[in-house]
């Protein structure tokens, strides 16, 4: 039995059933139905305004598409795989419901520009949804930072204790990653914000269409000026998945720290039971499973990015069936990032902070050493000489089993006669943190200013989005 296809007039035989299933994208692009119906409504309305179809035909098309949308929204409509994709599925159902007017909907339009407009609309909306979710996460992190504004913990380089910092400063570094991710998603949305509708298959159409009309109706800010580029460009999808991959990179880095901090060896935080699991054999275990899973899913989104880049590599202009593979990876990236953002947001906002353990850890590791060298440098000792003096002092303290702040003035003066009683004051970890008053530094004053600036920036960004 022959299968109805949009190219039936050219073929005598039917498509092989196995190949029909192989070539169908309906299971993937079904989620584009809202965009497809919106695009079709705008296209039909333009055709009517241009006198290409009658107002009565336009009204029938509108009512038919509206009824299909209602049924899809209520999950009251199932499509057959033979419809191949969501675009043909909706058109076939429209023709079934309203007859001849439905067959005129595709006038001056190809599936090539139809697919492109649907995908661009989806990416445009999805990009700003991602930006909103990231803004919510940033605000959540800032709230935790404010709740632990003066908690001190070790800062690390090379995974070795380096200098003491405020936990709030560390958390603000987390949210700064997501500010950059927001900008990437916004840029991806801007890249998608261009209408390809009216490009038809690749060369435009002889019908007297109005591309400005459909672009405005669909909310696009501009029109793609070259019809060949309009149907073949997928840079916007690459931009979206790249933004998703970078977001996952940042989530993975944060999850690694959450995992480390929640270990018995660190003991800096305790994750909520709601965001932890146990062991089937070891009763004592409390595992940061969901942080580990976010870390693991990062590779999945990297794969989505490599997938679309590889699909687009060496593709000749214009449309090729390869481009059917452009959506599944992007949908997967969206779904994965959405779930991971929710998980990390919950982990951070519900974790318990062990401030005493953090401070205890910060008091070890000789983390006031740089301040002691700076103290000497401020009194005329060349910094390189001061560095060597303090290095020798640290080696001595280490051998004596003492912290720097446990050394006496006499012990310090073994290494430099410049040391006075004042030098002992800079060895206090709280003073070390408080001294970092430079712009962006870790002093309480500086961190409060950073928090205020971040909150103002997020609020301003949200106001811009609302407009």
C-alpha cells in the first residue's frame, strides 16, 4: 500500500516502510508543534493580506490550526509515523479537518523555510528561558553568600591551601560563571532572532509575499536577507548548544567542589538528605550522587555540541537531509541543562555550612605567609628577599609542628631582624582576610559591595527581560 507523501506526484512506488521509519523525525520534532502552528498562522494571514488566498480560506485555516493546537495541548491527538515530521503531520491533519483550504497553506512556502522558522522560534524562546533559570540560580547563590557573609575558609591553588578567603567571596565566583553563561544564551537568542520564512526551498518564491509581515507577526526583529542562507544556517543552534556546554562545564566545576567539601576529609558542608543518596551495602554512607550525576552529564552535552558541529561540517548549500539531525542534540542539551540547574540550585540552597570546620582549616597551611612577606616589603625589604625569609620561617614552623601564628617574636627574628611585635598581628587569619580591601577582593567590605552590585545587575537584567 502506497504511503501518502508530499512528493507523491513524482513517484510511482511507495517508500519502503523501514526507510520511512528511518527517515521520520516526528518523534523528535513533535515538541515544535506550537512554533509550527504559529508559523503557519502567520503565513496564512500574510497570504490572505496579499490576495493569494481568500479571507474565508484564511479563516478556515486559522480555525483548523487552532483546533489542532487545542487537541495537541490536551494530548488528544496522535499522529502517524507516516507523517514523517511535525510539519507534514499538522498539514495532513489540517487537510483532513478543513479540506481544500488546508491544501493552499503551503503556497509560497517550503518545508525548508518552515523547519528553519520553527527551529529559530524554539531556540529564541529556549535561550531566554535558560537565561531566566540561570538568573534564579545566581540569586540563590547570592542569598547563601549573604547568609554566610563572614565565614572564612581556605582558598586553594593547585588544590593546596593558598590564602584564606570568605565563603561569600567563593560563592560569588560561582555566580560570576553563570553571568557569563547568561550572556552566551542571550547572544544565542539574538542569533536565532531572524526570520527565514519566505525563503521557500532556497531561491525565494514568485508569489507576491510580504516577509516583513510574517516576521513581525512572529516577533522576529529582523529578516534573513539571503534566501539560501536562510534555509541552511544553523549557527544559532551551535551557539545555543555551546552556551549549554559552557553552563554544564561550570556546573561540573561547582559540583566537584560540593563533592569534595562534603567528604569527611574536608567536612566543610553537609548536603541535604533531599540531594543525597545512600549505599545498598554500607549503612554509614551518604553520597553526593546528584552532584556526581551533574558532573557526569556534562559529557552528554559536550557530545551534543560535537554532534551538531560534525553534522554541519562540509555540508554544501543549501538544505540537506543531514540537517534533520540538528534538533535532537539541542533538545537534549536543553533538557539536560534544565534538570541540572534545578539540581544544583537545590543542593546549594539547602546545604548546611560547617563554619567552624572551615575556619579551622583556614588556620592551618601557613596561609598568612604572603602577608608576612608583604609586611617585610612594606618596611623596605625587597619582596624577593622577604619571600625567601618567610619561606625559611615556614620551613622552621613546619619542622616545629607549629602554625605561623604560634611562633614567638624571638623565633621570627631568627630569620630577620626587621621583625617587630607588629608582625605578629598580621598572622591572624581574620586580619589576613580583612586586609584584602582591593576592588574585587575578599574583605568583608569588598564582598558586601560585590553582592550589592550583583543584585543590582540581576534586577536590572530582569527588568530588561520584562520589557
